[in-house]
């Protein structure tokens, strides 16, 4: 074999060997190029914009306003200012209810499962309905012509600022002449709370409230009774254990009663319908010699008058 042939053969072998080494070192050279697909991002859902709608299928009321009463996510305080057109709609509702004393407006507050209920009510929707109820009352509508409810509505979508636009529905109902079933229901509430008042316990030297589901139901009943019964009021009595001196415990009991009152006010129960007093350590219900007994004695009791 000539030197030229040997030289060409060496070049060929070098090319073949280089190609084999390159393919082993670079896993992508002998494979098809990988196609990278960008993930599909769903467009955000548009915010729910519920109008202010109140109509009476058995009367001549038909209010429709393309605005409403709004709340922040997980909030129970109405966002202000409320638009003038909504205020005008509420004033029209007042005129209608004044002329029809057997009519009632049912306010159903809406909420989503993504929101947090930090209110005293069983659910966030009921708390919102009570906030709207109080605003209606401030515009002159009688609380006796308002019923409040709460409803889970996961179809609601807040806007980019986490504001829910109109998380409430309104329905007009009519009570039959001579129907006193609503009065019987209110008497049942009074009897229940009298026999089994709302009792809130406190840790030593602390004033904080964390209600159970059963306690929240009682708050809702107390609120309803206060709305519906002329002259009704709630009494909050603060009690302590015997830790510390008597005078200080009277002050502490009053602070707890006042704290409970402020908590109820923040939850839309009218301040004018709540009174407070302290009994200090003077009325124990358990033995102050044990920690369990002292814990039972540190309480506020909410009753109806």
C-alpha cells in the first residue's frame, strides 16, 4: 500500500472515530431535537359585577342599578363611598316598604369558600347581610322589615384589588295579614337565650374572643331578636376569678364586658342596644381553688332583656 493510500486511510479513520466520540459525548446529536412547549396559562376570570336588583313580583317595585354595595375579600365592612345611584335605589325601597308594612326585604349575603370568616356570625355571608341591614336602617328602613341570611356562592370572582362587587341578593316577601308566626319565633329565641345564655370565657388577665360554631349561632339569634323586638336590649355581665384584689377584679370584669360589647358593635349589633356591667369575683360558678374552676369563673354572660 502506498504512502498516499495509508495517509488517506488515516484521515478516514480519524473522521469516523471523531464522529463516534462526538455522538457518545453529546446525547442530543443523534436524537431528534426536543420540542419545548410553553405552558398554557388560562386567562383570569372577569370579576363578578352584580347589580343592585330589588323587585316584587306581587307588587309594583322594580329597582335595577348597575352598581352595588361592595366588600373586600373576607371583609364584613361596607366599602365607601356607596354610589349615589345605589343610595337612591335604597331610598326608593324605603318608600315602598313604608307604603306596604306587610312587605319584607330579605338580604342574602354571599361569600366564597376561599374567604375567611373572622366575624361573630356563623358565616361571612350573614355578617355581610347584617352590615347591609344596618346601612338600610341608617337610611330609614325599619329593621323589622328586614330579614338577613347567608349563602355560599363560589361563582363570585373578586376584582384585581380583591373587592367583591355586590355579594348580596335581595328578595321581597309578603306576610299574610294576621300571621304572627314571626312573633312566635322571636319568643322562642328569647326563651332559648334566657335558659342558655351566651357565655364567653377568657384566659387569665386576657381579653380575647374566639367563638365556637354554637356560640356564633347564638350571636345570630341575639342579633335577630334585637332587630325585630321594640325596646329589646342585650346585657353583658363581666365576671372574674378571685386572682388579685377585689377592686382590680371589678375593673377587669368591666373591661371584659366592654371588650365583648365592642366586638359585637364591630359585628353590626347596634351599640344603643347593648349594656355592660361587672360583677368581678362576686358571683363564682365554680371552685376558685382549682385552675379548672377559675377558668370557668372567668367569663362574660350575654342575655336578652
